[in-house]
C-alpha cells in the first residue's frame, strides 16, 4: 500500500505549472490576479527608482548653478519658463511671480513676498503629486494581495476536502496536490505583497526627502528675494 502511494505521488507534477493546471477556475483566477499584481508592483518600483534618481541628479546640477553666483535673471533666462527639473520649476515659478510683481516703471506691487511664496508652494505641491503618483498602488498591493492569496488558499483547501470526500480516500497522493495548490496561492500573495510593502516604505521616505529639499530651496530662494526687496 505504501509503495503504491509513493508511486502515485511520484507521478504527480508538483511544479508551478503543474499545480496551476490542476487548480480550479477560481483558484486560477486568484493566481493570475496575484501574478499581474506582482508585475504591476515591480513596474511601479522600477519607474519610481529611475524617476527619483533622475530628480536627485537634476536637483544637484541646478543647485550648483544656483549657488555659483550667477545673477538670478541670467539663470532664469537659461532655465526658461517651462523647465523639466523639480527645483528648476520652483525657481521658475518664483522668478515669474517676481517679474510680474513689478510695475513698468520698476516699482514693486504690494504683497509680492506672499505671492512669490504661494507660487512656489503651488509648484512644490505639483511636484509632490508627481513624486507620489503610483505609491498608492504599492500600498494597495501590499495590503490586499495576502488576503487575496488567502482566499485562494481557502478555496483550494475546500476543493481538497471535497475531493477526499468524493474519493473516500485520505491517501497522501490524494490530499497533497490540493493542499499544495492551496498553499501556492498564499505564496503568490506574499510574493506580491512583500516587495510592494518594502519599496512603498523606501520610496515614500525618498519622496519625503526630495520634497524636504524642495522646501528648503524655496525658503532659501524666498530669503534671497526678500533681501532684494528690502534693499
């Protein structure tokens, strides 16, 4: 009897594709959803890592140009009104409002400082939306895929018990495939969730650091403009 059980077990394909092929329709749908969620999470992760690296590089380059001693008007002409970098956009927003705040005769319109601050705050908020766009996808995948995998596991175990009842046999060769199929769904759920959670925390911290740099630059730039206003 034991030899027969071992022979039956050896004949069963316990590979991923074998277990997927044996799974019921509901469990297959769950597995496909988890695989798609995993690919989606990794695509967001890769895109954000590239974006944040590019953003930090652009900020470093502009920072050197800003503190090089070049006149602000000359730097603004080089940057233009529609730059690509985040720090450059904040600088351009402040400079455009600075220029709008002067009369044709060179006199300053009242309330210029507040308008410049608001213009830069709007630019920072737009950059914050751009930097954080997609992070909610990682948060959703990280929090929901373990439960989706658990749902597939519950369905798989139910099917395993149904198969046991129908065959009137608790042989390991009968029980093992259904249990393995059920646990595969949980494994896929964790496979999608763990990287999503880890990188959500990392990318959120990176975004916060980048935005803190933007806010520091805006404060320093506002101080420079305020000094010019006072003089």
